[in-house]
C-alpha cells in the first residue's frame, strides 16, 4: 500500500472548497453508476446468450462493412449527381 499517496490525497481533499468537494463526489458517483450500468449490460448479454442456447451471433463483419460502404457510396453519388425528376 502506498501510504504517502493516501496521505497526500487526504490532504488535497481536505484543502478542497465545498464546491470542489461536491464536484469530486459527483465524479466519483458517476463512476459507480457506470459500474452498475456495466453490470446490467453484462447481465443482458448473458440472458441473450442463454436464450440462444449458447449459440454465438452469426454476424459476418466483412458483409456488414461491405453493405455499409455500398450504402455510403450510394449516398455520396446521390449527393454529387442528383437525379433529375422525370415528368
């Protein structure tokens, strides 16, 4: 254990103004709410895996990237060469 570090932190915290201490408490609380959110995410992931009978998601990343590129190419081409409306 790093006793000097702990003592230095205690001194710094004691030197904080009430507003700074409140901000510090908010920052520390944010981290703990992130940890509880992480726990929920992991629980949901496990529930999904159990529903799927342990089968992994069959996602072809290469196909997804290809499709996204195709869609983006279409968007760019439509922006560069807008089609004229036909009567």
